[in-house]
């Protein structure tokens, strides 16, 4: 037996002489995170044993001569973390809408994680002192903490909105099977390993009903679904992981307009507490009709009605402008004569659904609908109430409540995408204010009977799959 093992080891040494990620990084002048990314993407020959990558040195030699590897350089934090503010680590940071809101509530973000090149430029431009790392799957908890310049016990909050396309009701809803869903699992792992006092998860409504395993409609054939295939499987899994890690969780579907945003954007927000006490819900500052002695929702007119600037926007095609010239503020294709409706929508006219996003002029005296990543796509138009154009990038910034001096980097379409994907700052501020109150052990009173969104069964108290 010993002789067989000797022969096996001899052969393995000749066929595959693995080196560690650290040695590979030193050999080719890359970071360990970049090496892990290359291993995972199959760009170098490597084997994964448990959580450790073993890399073929011959494969690394080829990479050494390549000039295009990994993300642009990460940035570690070069100044000491604040001692007078709660500290947050931010993941899937985007253009930092969520972080701006937390900052306004008195929380300091010391690290961001983002892979999109334009978003990274935006983060560096506006917050050069914040540590910046790339794909979270390439980092251990220790490497994240080292980059942030903090210890585990220093971290008050871990916050992030993992890519939502995996759970979106508009997509294939592959859940955790999707590559982006697997990033969600890594985010949960980071929460478990760093163990902040509070963890925040922000996502789309589709997360509440996404199955663990996606089955196309054409393949269901009326058969009984397995537990993995049933709606709500992803949420049950997430709640189970957090419970096993010792976190108590509250979640709800929140309309951002209820927190002072001029936008009817609905997002699921999880508040996870390490102390085992189920957190209260966010505290609203506005209501649709002024009920509960709160101010009414903020309108589009209030934020962009008097906006004077050199507007940058993507133009509508002339074919669409022909119809927009006939529509008034708050109207869409349904306000056209029947024959023009059919002509304008073409084959979509006879399709199902409300089609409310086609040829849509926004209303002045309501909040904006959810901003999308491109305001001039046929089925999700976001046209100015009176001008014959889509909303401009400057108007996007106002609706999402970015500060006037916040610079969004990248091309025009990259700017739209960054702003459209952001968390409305008012909603983020409400999250921050709640967490600060809980950290300070201040009482938080929820409003009995308040309707946080237009849907039912979307909170931890009344949700079921």
C-alpha cells in the first residue's frame, strides 16, 4: 500500500505540481483575489480542494505575460476608522445610493465591494478614502476586514443588495441556481463569518416567491412540485441560514414614497439582528393621502419642476415622438385613438398585461414610477411630463435623491444604469435611522395599520409561500 501511494504521489508531482494562490499571486504580480477569479473562471488550470485553490504553475506562467487580468486595482483604507460613528461594510455598492442614505443617518461606510467598472469609478471619485474591493467571491472575511482596516468586533453593520435579476418577476427567476444567486450565498457567508451587530439585505419583490429550483412552465405538466421547486424556497433557505447564524430577522416590502422619496419604488428590506430580538419595521415619514398625520407623498413636480440645467438624455426615435406629441402629462398609449393605439403598439397591442409602460408620460403631481436602467426602452418609457424626451440623467439623480455634488462616472447609458439601479436615498436613510436607534437602544414604535406597500403577504408576520 505504501508503495502504491509513493507511485501515486510521484505521478501527481509530474502531472500537476500545484502551488498555493498566494505563491501564484507572487509569481505573476497579481493579487490573491485576481488569482481566485482566474481559477473560478477557468482561465488558469487549478483544482479546488475544500475552499482552497491549488494552481498549476505552468498555467500561471502564461497569465504572467498577459496584460488583461482581473479588475482594476483594489483600494485599501488608508485612514483610521471613525470612533464616533457606527461602521458599515457595503457590498454590491453600485453608485452608493444606499450608502449615502446610511451616511445621512450617521453611519460611516469604510468599505465598498463592486465589480462594475463605471460604478467603481463613481465610488473612487466621490469617496476616495473608502476601501474598494471587487467580486466578493474572491475574498475571505479576513481579507475584507484587512482591506477595510477594521477588526470583526468593530463592524456594526454589513449592508448590501445582491444582484436582483436572479429573482426578478420580469426574468427567468432562476433563484439560487443563477450565477447571481450564488453571489447571494457568498453574501450570506460573509454575514455569518464577520457577524456584524446588524445585517441589511435589500432586494426585489420577486425574492419572496422565488423557488430554489427553477422549472420552466413548459415542463411542469401539472405534476406535484418538490419542495425545491415550490414558490418561496429561496426565502425559506435564506431565513434558515440567518437563523442558524443566530440572527433574528424582520422583513417587509417597502414603497420608497412612504419615506420621502419622489418615487413609487418597492423593495424588500431585511433587518437582521445578532442580539436575537426581531427588529421593528422602518418608520415611515409620508403617506399617500396624508393619513396617520404624515405629509403626503412627494411629487415629481417638487423635485424636477424647476430644474434648470443642460439636460443630458438619450432621445426617443422620431417614430415614437409622433405619438408623444399627442399625449399630455400622466397619459400613455391608451389616451390615443384606437387605430393609433394599434399602430403604435404593433404586435404588443394584443398581448396580455396592462402595458402601462408603453408611450408613458409621467404625471407631475404623483411620485415617479420605478426608475429603470434605460428610460427610452419601448415597454418601460419614462417620458418627461411635457417635454418630448425621456427623463434626463440630471432628473434621474434628483428622483433618486443623489446630492447635487455627487458625480456619476461613465458614459450616458452607464450613468442611467447606475442611477436606475440605486436604492432611493430616503429609503436608505430610513434603514440607517432604524439601525442607529437599535444600536443606541432607543425605542422604535411602528405605526399600527400602516400600509407599507400595495401588496399583501409581504412581511415576516404575514408571508407564506
